[in-house]
């Protein structure tokens, strides 16, 4: 639920582009063949008509009954898009996220640093505009510290280890 809610508010791909292969009528709108259009994933994920008045709030419990029941439309949650050109790596990515988190949380706790400034940057992909500074508390094991540095340190994240 936490992973899904994070992907809703901060979808790594904030939009995708598609081209209509033929004339179609979609929800009463005529789209001529050849039209290029944007599917604004980010805007759909923040739409109050779909997600309610608290659309901008982090509320993992939306996903308590699964992604298709998280909003008023079964396909509104679309970090990987839907259909034949949806993300091929979706299952791998979701497994990877869970494995990495489970591995880290066995030995570490972490919180956002006081110097972190929330500033999501929407370009082709979404990223933290001013970095993602986290403070990591190591419970006991030196070896796990290396894993944290590999994951965050070398990719430009600032890591503070609190003894
Ligand atoms: C949280 C992680 C990920 C997210 C949110 C994500 C999201 C997306 C989105 C939105 C698309 C559609 C792009 C478009 O049509 O313009 C896409 C396509 C694709 N993704 Fe991912 N992706 C993720 C991770 C991965 C991983 C780990 C892999 C490979 C191991 C992968 C492989 C692909 C491939 C091959 C396509 C192209 C599919 C096609 O065009 O038929 N993705 N992804």
C-alpha cells in the first residue's frame, strides 16, 4: 500500500505520449487518427474527482482493497500505464522495491533529514529536485552500512549515519 501510494504521488514517469492509429471516439470526444496526445499520469493521480478531496495527501489506506479499488475509476492508478504498451518491468520493479526495502529495514531505520527540501522535479522522469537527503540509523551491522552507501551514496544521495 505504501509503495503504491508513493507511486501515485510521485510517478517516475509523470506522463506518456501516444498516437491514435485510427479515428476513435473516447468518452464522447472524437480523436482523428494520427493525433498525438499526452496521457498526464501525474494530473490523473492528483485528480480530486477520482481520488477525493484528500487527493494530494499521502494515504496508503486507499490501496487497502487493491489498486483497482483505490479510486473511483479502476484504471486511474497508472504508474506503469495500462494496455499493450504498459511497462514490461512492472512485476520486476515492484518485487525489487519490496526486496530492497525489506533488506534495508532489517538493519536500518531512516528518516528524511532536516535539510531535505521537498521539491519534486517533473522532467521526462520525476526526481527529487534538491536531492533526497536521509538520515540512516544503523542498528548493529557494519556490512549493511556498505549496502546503504551503495544504494544511496554513489547515486548522489546524502547519507548521514547516526551512531
Ligand atoms: C517503478 C519503476 C518503473 C516505472 C514507474 C515504470 C513505468 C513505465 C511506463 C510509464 C512505461 C510506458 C512508457 C511509454 O509508453 O511511454 C514503461 C515502459 C517500459 N518499461 Fe518501465 N517502469 C519501471 C521500471 C521498469 C523496469 C525495472 C524495467 C525493466 C527491467 C522496465 C521496462 C520497461 C520497458 C521495456 C518498457 C517499454 C514497453 C513497451 O513500450 O512496450 N520498467 N515503464
